[in-house]
C-alpha cells in the first residue's frame, strides 16, 4: 500500500467563499496523484475544528506569535513525542510532505513584513529538507523595501513552483529578481474548473435575476483613508445599478460571499434598492446560484470568477490590480470598474446590457481555454513533486 502524502494547504478558510473554493480546487487536483493524500490544516478562527474534522484534516502543530515562531522547534521533538501527538490527529511541520500555498493575495506591501519573512523561512526549511513548497496561482506585490525584496528572493529561489496569476504580479516578482527561474509560471486562477453544485440552500427565484456581490474590503477603514465617503458612494452605486436592473425586469439578489461585514454592506444597499439578500454556506452552491444569473456585478474576485467561468457576463469593481488581469483573462477587461461611482457603474452596466448576447459567447469560449490552462498547471505540479 502506498504511503500517504501529507499535504498542508495554507491560506484557505471556510468563511470567505473564495478561500474555500481554493481549498476545494486544491483537493480536486490532488485526487489525481497516484498516492493517497492526507489533508493538513492549521487551526484558526476561520478554520474551526468541526469543519476541519468533516474534511478529515490533520491539525498542524504550530506556534507563531509576532516575531516568535516555535513551529520549526516543534518539528524537532523526539519521534516518540510526535507519534503521541499523531494519536490525537496532530502533525508537526517535519511530518508534512508537501505545502500548497493558496492564499490568493497575501504577499506584498499591503501586509505585515513579518508574515512574508516567516513564510520565506518556512520555504527555505522545506527546500533544505528536499520537500516541495508550491505557491498556487495568486497575486503578488508590490515589494518596495529592501527587506521585503530579500524575503521574496528567498521564496523565489527555494519554492518548488510559484504560479503567478497575472502579468502585473510577475513584474512585482521581477522587481525582486530581474531574471526569474523556470519555476515561476504565469497561469490563471485555478478555481475556474470547479464544477458548481446546487443544494437545498439555493432559494427559489421566479424569473430572471442579477447577482450583486459586494465586498467590505473596498470600503474598509483598514484599506482606505476616506472610507466613510467611499462607503456612501459605493452603496449609492450598487443601489443605482440595482434600481436600473429592476427597471429592466430583473430581480436583484445581493449575494453575501463572505460573512458578517459583507452582510452589513448588503443590508445598507438593500435599504436603498429593491434587493433580496442571500447567504449560502456551501461555496459550490454559491457558484451554482451565480451561474444561473443573467449577469453579475461583483466586488469579490471569486464572485466574478464564479460568474465568468460559467459564461455569465460580469462587471467587476476593482480595488487591486488582480481584478483587471482576471477580467482580461475572460475577455472582459473593459468591464472592470476601477473608479467606482453611480455614473461609472451605470455606464458599464448599460454597455453590458447592450452587448450581453455577444459577451456570453465570448466568455464561454475564454472559460474553456482557461480550464485547459488549469489542467496544464496541474500537470506541471504533478511533474514537479514526483
């Protein structure tokens, strides 16, 4: 019997539907390996034990607080002690065979330098142990400080593979190391190929509907100095779009793609327009619901991917370079709204409505090509870790 491969998937969670979809995409791809796979997850507030247990996941033994990281020391405990932990479903870093880093967008100046440096040290440890550390398709950068560039260079030099989701992210990596190794590969988002799966959570809606998917990050005080005014403008823009769609004969459904903070934003939009609010826990059911919409307006990256991967035309409102790149992958770059206002969103929406039939055909063709690229990505990964 083949010895199981213990695979840690990092950067995923159950609350954010995009992060959950990336977890499911990893698990789907790993099924093609010739060896049985045992899933390993680190505990966290958005990775609660009951949900980890339902997936049969082992718990990673780690301790990281601020600048203190005891995780590698735990891996040096005597074998007898580690086997004792194994009885309780826990594994040390030393027992992990492969890491898939699926954060989506977590490495750049927007996040604490310490996080990048800790990851760099971990990547180096895995390389020295001869074990693969793979970055699944994600956005990177920018990196402006000498320290962040140095940490990213360590990652580039020691990771087995780094799948980069867009050309701008590739340029940010080149700012750290102008000549990148062949292990850095440009490839699109890898949740495109996930098949939607309807369930009992999906509400019954009579007639055509549009899916509107807000994102609290676009208007959060953490990301924006003038967040209060931006929130007002954001709500007004979404409400105006909803009112226009209602006038066009569509029902408007606000899809909560994350949780508590997005729920509040949905309520504020619904107070200004005739919208239904839904929250579906199963991410594949969310995808199924979005896939039946006439069109979508999304501020969530994977909300837009859910629509476009199923041939549903979508407008994306952007807060990062990753949005325009993803929309361009689907031939929808002109429908990425960077400066959001009532006027800019209504203008994009009118253009979409005028060209909807043509766009549906284009998006379906692009989605098919992206799914082929997803398949090629997995083949590259299988070769790299064999």
